[in-house]
């Protein structure tokens, strides 16, 4: 069981860079706990405010519910309380509440509630779904606002009034007006996290709206670079941020956009490029082609000097 209160978890997450470790698979797409834990340990050698186990970059969407538990337990064991572990949670309400309880039993410090599977819903339906997960656990819950689960500031405010353990709002929409409406309404009641793919692109403008942190997938294979970029963002060092965007992030995005689902695939390719192979992505995702992988190697070599 977590030793941190939901408020303490949210406060810590908001003070530094976050990352999602990829989930390691063998050639038959089976979870490899030992190399996964080694990767978590390597990430912890660098400055991180929180670790998201079995999140989007960790291929939550392709894991069986029992596998989510295995991944979360592996991360909790390896981090040993050094930083908060936030567990992925999602699918329909019945599975999501089961995953929430299992994550708490596993010792996770919080939950990232991803959108429910497939269906669209009204604001009332989404609110009931989120509240059911909040009521199923004492852990702090971060709602991931994206895709088919976009809630507005009115819905969010009512949820926060009824659920003190709803402590975070992660934006994966990129609607600046909605983000400003949310922040203007909720202020310091929540911790705000940037959650668009390759969040570095949006980090500087989002900082002006109270979004003090984001989850960096790039941290998986270029942790020093990712940390340096984040510190430049927090220092509002526009020149350094723009250099990082031009030299790496924007070409990286152009490569990512060559294939559907590449937001995850390119991260695993980056791991392979730096000699920390985490295995293939699970279907229905596909790995980068050899030519695309070679382009990524060139980008990484350029920023590694």
C-alpha cells in the first residue's frame, strides 16, 4: 500500500519531469519482467518526479488485465518508494475499478485513468465512470482527457467536489481554450500534466497555462536530453527550447507521423538504437521499417554529439 497521500503524490508529480517506461516483450510478445525492472532502475538513475507503469507508452491497451498487475508490481518493487508509481487504468468501468483495486494492492501510489474502450459517452456517463474509479480506491486519480473521454470544466469541477482523491488532469487534446477554462475554474485544486504525443512540442506554451509537467516518452532512450529540455522549459529558456525542437523533436515527430501507432513504436525503436532493446511492439502496432529506424539512429546520434 502506498505511503503517500493523493495530495502528496500530485504535488510531487507537478514538480518535475515524468516518464512512461516501455513494457519489455520477447519475440513471442510475452512480458519480460527482469529487463523491464532493469530499465526502471536505469531510469531512476536520472532525475524523475514520477513513473507511469503500464501507461500508453507501456502498451496498456495491449496488456491483459493480469499483465497490467504484473507490470505495476514490477515497477513498484524496483522503485522501492523512491518516486511515486502511477498505474495505468482503463477499459470499461467494471474492468477499470478492478484494475484500480489491484493497483492499490500492488503498492502503486496513484492511477492514470485512460479513456474507456471504444464507446463514446455523455458528460454524465463519463462522470459516472470516473467517479466509480475514484470511489473504488483511496489512491490519487489522474484523469486523462483525450479521444473519446473529453470532459469539460463543469463536469470536472463537480467530480472534484465529490471526490477528493481526484488530484490530476492530464491533457491529451490540445484544445488550448478548454485547457485554459479548466485551469481558470480549478486553479491549484489539481496538478496539470501535458499528455499530447511528444509532449515536448507543447511544453513551453502549456507552462503559461499552469501545466508544470509532462510525460516524456523520449526519456526512455535519451534521459539526459529529455531532462535538459525540461529544465529549459521550466526556466523559460526559449532559445534552448527552440533549438531542441528544431534539432530533434520536430524531425522526430515527422518520422513518427509516417505510420499509425508509431508514437509507441518509435520509442521502442529509440531504445534499440541506444543499445537497450525492449523487444517488439504488440499487434496491432507495427515496428518501424529498417529505413525509418536508420533515420531515427541518425537523429539520436546528432543530439548525442
